C-alpha cells in the first residue's frame, strides 16, 4: 500500500485508487437520513478524522445538486471551505486523456492496436523495454509493463527541494527506461504514470497539438467546463481554493499548495466538484464517445493480485475504473490525488447519478490513518450513488 505522497505509485493512482482499495467494500447508510443530510454527515465524518477541509457535491438524475463542506480553507483562519473551490485534478485527468485517444480512434486517426514505435520510434527502449511490442490499448489499461519512473517527495525537505522542478515528457520517459519492465507487455497489470506520459506524446504526434489543447477543444469547451483549466508550469491555483496540506508524521503538517505537478503536460489540471461531476456524467451518458468506443473504454481487466486482495471486485478499463456498490451493481470512477488534494468520484453506469468529494489534506503519516481517510471518502461516494438505485 502506498501513502498519498508525491511519489510515483501514489501519484499514479491519483493516490486514492490503491488506498480506497484498502477500504471496506460495504458501507451502511445511516437510517432515516435524507440524501442531503447524509452528504453533510459524511463530509463531517471525513473532517472529524483530522482532515483540514472537505467539499462534496452530488448530482441526482433530475439534475438537482446537493453540496456539503466541512472544515477550513486555511488552518488557523476559520475560513470556510469554498463549495466551488478549485483543486488539482491529478490522475482523474487520465480519463480526459483516454477520452481523447478514443475519440481519435473513432475518427480513424489512430488504432488501439498501434504500437508505441509506430508513433514514437525508439522512445520506449532500453533495459528490456520495447516500444514495438507495446500497444496504445495496453498503455491505456496499464498492462504495458512500462515501469513508473516519475520523481516524487516523501519528506518535507524533499518537498521544498523538488516542488518547482520542471520535467519534459521525454525526460520522464527516459527516467523510466532506466528500469526493466514490470512484466512483458500484456502479461500483467501495474499502474504506470509513464504510460500516460507516452499517450500524451502520441496524441501530440497524431494531431500536431499538445494533449492539453486537444482536451480543451474536444472535451472541456463542448461541455462548457469553464472551471477546468490547464495550469502548465504554474505552481498556484485560481481562486477560490482551499490550501492543501500533507501530513508527513507527528508535528509535520506542511502546506503543499505551492508546487508544479511532475507531469505538467498531462496532470496540471485544476477543476471543481461541479465540473468533475459534469464530465463523468457526460462520458458515461455517451455524450463524448460513440457507443463502440465507450464500450471499449468499459472493457476491464483484473488489477494485480496484490491490489485485488485489497480491492475485491475492482477492475480497470481504458482510463476508467469499475467498482462495486454496497447496494448492488457497480459504478465508474477515476480517483485523483497529489500534493495534498485527494479526490474520489463516482458515476452510475447510465451517467445519471454522480458524486465527487475533494479533500484538501492527505494523511501520509501512518497506514491506518490513510485507510481511515480513504474509507470515509469511499463511504460518501457509495452512499450518494446508492441513493439512485
């Protein structure tokens, strides 16, 4: 299990994926509570764990929105968490990348069976890595075996040393190529940030435009997501936002808001709970992809045996995660987390009910604290989605 620090595996899963895997898979709903009251209770339960700030939003099938906040936007101020506050999208942006890839596939601009070498000859090479054997589908589904080589911090000192470092996509891939593959392509599952760096490079090669421009043109503007923005190498967020904190250990709580995401080409996105809900609903409702491509996205594979033991029933598609609900059925999501902001989300299969909870503190001090944070956030998502079923 990995803690929500800025290091390869934690960033890769948007922190929360592996940790949510540790959480219980059944969450009892409080008896006699309305959905809005339950949302407030669940947000307060997360704050009660010591999390500085929480904001959550649920959109029901009829479009009605329920919003809850708890805690403070900045420690020591008492300032409330803004319900429309920006936060770093982190690895939830991988679903944006996957959506663009599948749109290009629908248009005939590329094939999911294309190899990396077809688009980027010689980029994935060395230590047994071979881009002629890795396909775009495998990159999307984390079955490529490409190792994760992203830099990261695990202590306050490392945070202050590294927070403004800037890396190009080629540099990040080269770091990974210094390591042997995790397994032969298609013969296992291991989350790889590097794989999505490569996907961003392929999108640019196929379209002549950087991945963030393609996401803006193809997803954000058509949906009117004016509060989902690419920040590039900026270390700050638009206002309003809650400050982000990282708890490294007793007496070591650090404000980590000021930093540049390592993979700034793909991960430098900020969003709001409203925009993230709208994006996930539109995706699952079929507004962004033709039926064949959406069906491809929802073709899942088992995760690694280690993660499967922690995350019973969870499976990974093409940039989308399938999770079981305690009330029966399943939902789709892609968590995000880095540098203090931890976000869980979920949407029903028909795209009609959705929920997003963003926390502005990451408990990285002890496994039991990480688990309690993720379990409480997972309960909020489960309750919100089960209300629609």
